[in-house]
């Protein structure tokens, strides 16, 4: 064999190895929500808080289908009219920091309902209008593809949905076309032509969470990997992704959903705190303001002061703190799920959402993005990505805009004495320490301390930079 032939074969071998490595990479998309920047203090999430390498794709949630079947932004701040060029531009700018990162614009979402999707998909003319408009919209703002989060097509729209996806992919060509779909087998059977979708979607995000919540009136797991003994409902992550695979969608294009939040109950009887115990909707947290729901960074202080249990059947944890009961995912359970994905040759995992993970290291002793880092380490190996600890005067996010006038009403209790909740539920400053605060749950106070370099800001009910707080102790 000649030297030139040998060199050619060597180059082909290297190319084959590189292609194989590229094809073996697990996908790890993360959803960015365009409303998280309206929160205050450390809860505020801006695109610049993203750590390069965390995700393989960023899905921008959400854009909308207009009444005239054209594509449009949900929020004008996403467009160039928004701050610093708008959120579309700022998310896409992350590709400069992470070469190879893909951005995908997601249309719909749970709150969008089904009505406008149904109308858009109902005729060839309507579909053509949207597809042409969406392609121009995606290209105009620099995205690498489109995601359809129609929750959910049914038996009446099943054929139109499949035709729409086929036409969408034919028009988008090399641009990505993906979909977020149900984890409920019955809903999937009714509304999705799975083999057709498998031909035209680049990959599929199966929303394997919200299996149980306070609407059940008994405690249950938000995102179990497996079923509990005796549970024949098929409401678990493993069954859901396998259902899609068994019914004609390529396994290597199926992604399992990971929730960076939990769902919870107020127990009827705190002494009865197992899975299936009676309970009602847990109180709102001050930031997410949704009953029976908490972002991971809202839950972790309660986890630290409560008791964590791990369900070895369902492979997910829950915690009990007083009469509060929450199901959630953590580093251990996410790691188990990633192993399952790898062992069973699925395509990867996605997370809902970036801003619900502990991006600001609020959790004591934690590192930033523990949930998403667990996905990365579990699928790709290596070490968790780290975030430099922000310092006052050099924050990683935009400063908090304070309202005019007095911004804190001191808690009028004797410093050092027993703390009494001013109201049954809520967050309150510690009258003895600017760096600490209390969370009151059904009249019981729980004491927490802000992260290094931060103080409690009563006006926004969050830990914040000392330069932006008005702790009454400093005003004496």
C-alpha cells in the first residue's frame, strides 16, 4: 500500500471516529423562560447567568401563533425593542461563548392552549401561512430551529398535527424541528401519529413530570422513574419514553424530561407522611407564587432543615418539614435517570427550566445548577461546571430596581427573643441578623441564612447584594 493511500485511510479512520463521537453525544436541551427576568433580586434570571457547556441546546419559551396564523413574539421585550437588544438576541449571543450551542424557538406552551394550534393546522392554507411566517421569524432572530409545544392534539386533530409536522420539516430543511409531547400513554395514543412524527422530527421532548401534584389530594411523586409497587397507572418516566419508542419513534431521538422544581402538599396529619398520605395544596412560595409548587432553589432550605426520604421503588426523593411534603428531583435521582437513559440507548434528557435550578447558589453548601450539572455529568462524564461567586459591585445579573420610598418595614420583635410569625405563611426578616430570615409555613417559623456576601432584602423577599438592601440594623 502506498504512503498516500495509507494517509487517506488514516484520515478516513479519524473522520469516522469523530463522526461516531458526534453521533454518540447525548442531547441536553434546557428551556429558557422569557418571564423569569421579571422576578426580583436573586430570583431574577437573565440569559447572561447561563454557564457555557451546561446544555447542548437552549429552547426559548415561548413564541406564539397569532390569530392570523402568523408567528409572533409573546413579549415585545424579546425583540430588539427589549433591553440590550432584546431577549432573542441575548440568548443567541450565548453561542459566541459556547461554540456548537444550538438555540430553538418554542411555540405554544401549556397556557397557550389548543385553540389557535387547531385553527392553524386545520387547512393547508393556514399551515402554509404559519410555516412561511415561522421560518422567516426563526431566521430573522438567529435561531437554529423550531419547537412545537402544542398541549395537546387529540383524536380530532391527530391527522392535521402529523401533516403539519411533515410540512414544517420539509420547509425548514436543515434547521431543527422538535416537539414537546405528553408523557400520558392514553393522550399519546389519541393525538399523535407516532411513526410519522418519528420520520420528521429531529428529536422529541417527552414531558415526564407533573405525574402527580396537589390536585390528587394525596401525596405522590412529581417525576418518578419507575412505578410504585401495585401502581398500574403507567404514570412514570420509564414507561412514558418506552411507550413512544415501542410505538414507532426512534429511541435515539427520544429525550426524557427533568423537572428542576417540586410539587407539594400540606399534610392532613404530619405523622402520616408516606407516599399516598392525605394532604392539600401546599402554600405559595413568594417568588413562584403557585400553590403546591416550588423551584428547586425555593425548596432546598426546607430540605436542609427537614427530613429527606428516598423512594427506592420510584427512584426519587421527597422531604417532610413539619406538615409540608414535597416530591422533587435532586443530584442522586437525576444521576439514576441519566444512567437509565444511557443503558437503554435513549437520546438524552432536557430540563424544565434553567431558572428553577439553583443558578445563584442559594442552597447552603451547594454549587450552581446542581440539577442540570447532574444531567451533564451523568450523560457525558467529567466534573460539574462551576460558577464564580458573584461579588457586590460585579454582579452577573442586572441590578435590582428598587421602588421609591421606604423599602423595608422592620419586623417589630425583640432581637434574640422567640420569633413569632407575623402571618401564617411568608418570608420575614430576622430582627437580630441582616443576613438571616424566617420562612413561616402555617404559623411555624423556619430560620435560614443567606449565601456568602448577601443580606435579606425585605422589600423583594429575597437575599440580595448589601448595597441594595435596607436592613434596619445598618440604619441605626
